[in-house]
C-alpha cells in the first residue's frame, strides 16, 4: 500500500508492506504500518465502526472512511494509494486542517423552539421527524465537503460557501417541527447555497446515505427562492420575522458576494 | 526557556463527550469563564458510539414507571455496591435532562401519540430508553455540541491534557500539548472537571476508541485524589467476533431489547440456565413467558436475555468454554428469525449496516456471532454524589471517569443519563467553587517538571516501540484480568505490569512534534499502565465475585464485601489500597430495593450449573 507522507510544504507516496488478515479494512493496514514501520504516521480515527466520521481519506482517489473500506474490495496485486482529503490543507500525512468546518458551524443560528403544548409536553409525530432524523445521521466526516467542486477546486470560494455538510445542518434546522428561527436570508447571502449546481457528488460519497442533494439542498433552494423572490412571501416574512430571528453568536463578514440562489 | 502557551479560566473541562459537554454548558451558563479541552475533534468523543439509548423514567410507554423503579433497577443491577445517593439523583433527574435535550433540538423516536419513544434494555423493568434508532449517542453529542458552540464556549480541540497542576492542596490548573503542533499548553484554573471516560484501551478486545487510555483516572490518582472500585470493569456481552479486525465492535443490547435472543451452537436459548437467585423473581423461566413479556409486562416477567450485562457476559463465556460456542468463539444472537426484516432495518439501522459492510452478514436473514468485549469501567475517581467533587479541592469528575453511580455493574442506558445528570452537576458545582475560590497560583517548578516529562520520549536513549508495549499490555489484561479472574493470574499480571512500566520508560519516538501518534501513545501508555495496575491491585483485594468482578477462586458474592468499597490512592509514590464502608442506604430507599442480597455462585465457566435448571 502506498501512503502519502508529508506536510504543508510537500510530500510523496511511500510504499509499505504489512501482513494481511481476512476482513481487514484500510484503517487496519494503516495501524499496522504505524506499529511496524512508521510510528509517527499521522492519522485521525476513533470508533473504527463508521460512527464517528474521523478517518476520512482518499483511497485510490475516492473519498471514503478508512474504517469502512475493506481490503477485499481491491483485486490482488492492485496498487492502493491512501492520501489525505484534498479540500482541506494538510497538517501531516493523512491529517488535514478541517477547522473550516468548525468555523462555519459557528455561523449557524441555533435551534429556537416554539412554546410547549398546553399540557407541558412536546408532541411530534414520527412521520414529522423522519426527514430531519435523516439529516441528523450526519457523522461529520466531511467527505461531502471534500468532494464538493465549489471548494475542492476553488479555495477562493471558501469564505462565502459553507458546503453540503452545512446545508444538511441548515435543512435539519429549517425543517425541524419545533424550530422558529429564520435562516433563509442568511443561507442565501452567507452560506452560499446558490453556488451549488446540484451535481450530487456529495450524495454519492455520503457514508450515511443521506440524500443530501434531493432532500436537503433542493428543498432549501426552493424555500430560499420562494422567500426571496415571491413578493407576498417576502412581505409576510418581513412582518413575521420582527423580533423573532436570533442571529448566530458571531458573524464574521464575508467579502465575496455569492450569486443568487 | 520552555515554550508554553498560557491560558487562564475559571473552569477547565477535560474531555468533550456527553459529560464534558454538559459540564461545560452548565459552568458557562452559571457565569464561569469555561474552557472545553478534548483529545479529538469536537463531536468525535466516545459518546458518539453509544447506540441503544438514554435511560430515563419518562413513563411514556409504561405509565407504571417512575424514578423509584429506575432507582431499584440500578441498585440491583449494580449488585448493591452503588452509591445510593448518586443512583437516586440519577433516577430522579434523568427525565428532566432528556427533555432538556429535546429543548436543544434533539429528535428522539416517537410514540404513537407524539412523545419520546422508549425501548427495552437489560435490567430495566420497563421500556425506558429514549433513543434514536441505534444511534442515540450521535444525537446526544451533536445536540450538546451545537448547544456549546451556540453558547460560544472556548473549545481546545486535539489538545491533550497530560497532568493536573496542584498548589497548596488544591487544583490550580492543567498542562498538556496541542496534538497538531506539539506545542505545550498550560491552563491556570480555579476548578477542573475531569470528563475523560474510561480505560478500555488497556484490553485487546474492547469497544472503546483510542482515546480511552484512563487519562482522568491516572491524573486524579497522581494528584492525590481517591479512586474506588477499580476492579469493577464491564464486559459487554455482545460484540462482533468475526472477522478478527472487527472483534470487539459493539452490538447494541437494543438487539435483545427489540426481540433478539442468544443461542448456543445447539440452537438452545441458554440464558434460561443462568438466572441467578437474586433476579429469579423478576425473570421469565420459560420461552413462552419471555417472548410474551415484550408485549405484556404486567403479566409476564423479563426475558433472561435481558439480565444485567455481567450475568449475560459470564453466561456467554461459560457456554463457549463448555464447547457450545460458534466457530469463531462466540455465540449466536438471532433477531432474523424473530422479527420482520423491515422492523429490524428501521430499529437497528447501524447494526444492519455494520454487519453487512464489515462481516458480510445480513442480520435480517442470519444470526450474528457475538461475544464479550471490554466496554466500561464502573470504578474510577471517587466523587461526592451531589456535587461531583473529588477528594481533591477544586477537582470534579463526571461520567465514566467517576465512580459510585453504577456500583459493581452498570445497566445499559444508564451511562448516557449519567453523563447528563452528573455532567450538569459537576459544571454547576465547579462554577460555584470558582466563584468562591481565589485566583489559582501555578507552581512553576511543577509545571516545568511536567513540561520536561512530556518532551522526554524524544530524548531518551532506549529503543522500545510504544505500539508493541501497548499490544503487550492488552494481551496481559485480556489474558489475566478478563471476565474471570484468579489470584495467581492477577499476581502474574502485576509482575508483567512492572516489566511493561520499565519498558515504557525506554520508549524513544522518532519524528517531530507535529501530529506524532507514536509520541502521543508513549505518553498515554503511562496512564494505561498506571490505571491497569490499580485495576489489578483492587481485583486482588476484593476476594468475592460481584458484578463486573468475577473471581474463580471466590465464586460467590459475599454479603460482607457488599458493604465495602476498595479505595486506591497514591501516597509517597506508591499505591495504597484500603477498604471503606459504602454509605448506608436510608430506610425508605432500602424498602424500594428489597432486603435480599446477591449471594449465590456465579458462572465462572467451570462445570457448575447456575440456577439448577438443566
């Protein structure tokens, strides 16, 4: 297996050979390399069961979770390369600086529930929470961010585009049966929803099978369009919003203006 | 001059799983300047892996449920070794804490009338676990994470706290390093909350992630705080056993809660043979009653498949030892023949996915092969029930790192609720303490010595490999300090621990300080070895079998031991172990628990028939 070794100044693929066992995943091989040949080989991982989203990397160029990629998927003798996700700056080896995502998370206005039912409960029905529960499956592996062309190939878009992970998050909030916060204008202006041209690359790589494009991004686009360009809806929102929206804790201004949705 | 980044806070919370996040949220909400420090990225802590649910007597499914029943289940499940006050607070407050998560955006599965749905789990009399399919921990950690971020709490990610700083008998801060750069970082703090979880990575077969190296337990011990019940380790009965590379990965108890049953290689539902007297009155003794219980809890008793985890793990161990196991050394867990495929996929999506992807097993069509995995430690840092204060001034502990709540064995689902209840209490008490406390004084000589110790693995002359030492430690603990223990093996383990300690002192790591896992492990090893020693010594002291601690040479629960904690502390560099009486249960609560005590022989895998039904 060839593993990319290096840091922000550059690097190269280094070939390693370790013994294999049935059922091994790519992450097992990385661990064996660490133990036997390269104790300082940098890699993130936690659960090793596809639940935490830490061990994202590109295996033969495909963004995957290393813990869920079995060695048996490759043909005998096939060259296997493991490299860090491309969209974020390398720190060392397979570890990248994903702080972009944590900064974007800070810019999302929080959940703000409506008042409780008269009997003091919160009543929501399974059919009403199903679609939001799909979004809550997100394990923040950021593979959707990695594969998204808007930021993968265009560093300059990063300040004004939050990426598929955060469209999923925003959709989860917007479609939450109890939420009252209003984020549509922000989604258009600050999170850059309009940049997305629905190529569905994010959906394809999602290890949780979240239908990011169909269930999150497209419905959000429809909501933004309705809110922004339908004059009646616009006027109603202006009235309703007064005293209602609470902004995110910190709102750094982005200079780039995204195209409209 | 050493390059150390400096910070000053009222409260520093170490660990950002459920307990740490909840503590930080509470400390911040109470006006404390709060830092949240974690080894991984935010949201990746072990809580994310919790599957089945959060135990809370919401009484949404069974109106008969209330905190008293939950308290009783917890105490009996813990074989009465629990700190009664913690068990009481936990049972009383967990419903509130769960509902609070809903106020912060969590979306649990729903009942038909729109309330939070609850599922059956081991040792719980009623369906009690609020859940989201089998990914409850993810929902919980994301909800708390989003809340903490929205509050603007300062988060130090990929930052490892290595030592506590102590001045004049109280905590004054902590020192560690940034994993990404290797730069040292020191926090001056009026109060520190430990929320670092357990020590599963000392065992070979474990459900725990790399982070579980006993950091908080080791730091508390080194700083002079008391530990209790370190011999009490939980082997979760059901984890994957095949292929080898996934051995130890958890299979949620929810599989049994939702109707799955354990079978040996003869197709026999063997749990009926392992019903201890202590649970006999609450447990079904026929398959018919066990199966009927899922639908009707009023006229049937609970299936023995859902006995507390220690009982089930020992039973599986005994079946395998008796030659009735599967090809790969486990037993069968069958839900495929008992529930429809669409029900299984809806209730247990992660399990379906995990077996399909990692083992080529379709759990809607075939039985799973499962076996025990080291999952949790009930022992840990001794705390005050109401405030989570440790025996060291200014130091608090919540979650798995703390001890007492679960006694000798934790019930499934009681961990997530523990994190919320005592995380909140720790945050509150630490913020209060910080308001009263004077500004901390950092002992610069102490800080300097710790800084040098952190850098030491780069400068040593030895040639030991930290990964090899960890593997050898894991073999030792797996082989000699497993489900069934005995004096001679524990003594052998101590001998090996001393050798490992000597080797660990000769670890030399190559490379730079930038994101260097070999270096990180070299430091974590010291914690792993120190905490393992405490486990082994405590296991030698407790000459009985109770909950997570089973002695082949003392195979019965001893009522006398049932009144004692094993206390471990470090004095003058050496571990000191004593026994102390556990706090007595007030009469009105004792009445809830019942007067009987666990007493009979447990299944050690010897040819002894437990329960006498064969």
